[in-house]
């Protein structure tokens, strides 16, 4: 059974990655923050008494379900109402988001990095972020869970509610798509 401190430590350890993953899906910072906060509250409310080892899988499943619920509410809202945001120009959602802000800190050797190298790194990270956002939803979800969250195939399958074979297929297709798109932009690993 997780103590209050263990639950708090777990939530602190996953908040930035959960926000980033959710932001990739919903492409709206405020909505992503709300979804992550709701997921954390649900985990603490309903599963705070579970062992610490079970918390990561439970949280991933709750986060996925909260994100799907958000999409369902948006679909319903959009079917019933027309909001002023529908008339805004493209690129408004998430335009100010900076991928580098999500990283916890800078490595010690970063001070010696030239401005040109820093700019190149920023451009590469932005290109990767853009290409991840263009992936189909299930591929993006599987890719982020496997490579961003570092979950294994079985955990990812359980969190996504699909078979392990589907996870492998989604990840393979996502990697292939990202690889082709980045090579076309001249970014080679």
C-alpha cells in the first residue's frame, strides 16, 4: 500500500511527461493541464491505497481514459455549439509551447555549447515535435508510451486497451513515418 509521500513522489515524477503526452494528443495547453490534473486526482482518490508498483499502469490507463473523455466532450460540444475559437487562424493552439521547457534541466556542458549548436538542437527538437503531432492518434499514443514513457509492450498494450501485436504495429509505423519525414528534412540520426 502506497503511503501519502510515495503517492506524492510518484505524481511529481510523472507530471511533466504526462503533460507533454497529453499535449501531443489534445494540442491545447489548458486542456492538457486539466486532463493531467483530473487523472492525478482520480488516481489519488480511487487508487491511493494500491501498492506503489501498480501506480504507473493505473495512472497511464486513467490518463488515457481522461483524454478520450475530453475528446468525446469536444465532439459533443462542437456538434451542438459553434464557438469563436473556430474562427481563429491555424496554428493558435500550442504555438507558444517550447519543447525545451519540458526538460528538467540543462547538462553541465551546456554552457560551452555554441549558439549555433543550441539553435540547431532547438530546430531539430521542434521538427521532431511537429512530426510526432502529425502521427495518427493511436500511433502517437503507442510511440509516446513506448519511447517517451519507456513502458514495455505489455504495459503499453494494457494502458491502450489493445493487443501487444497492435502496439508493435503502431510503434513500427510511427517510427517508419518519423524516420522518413525527418530524413526528408535532412535530419539523420
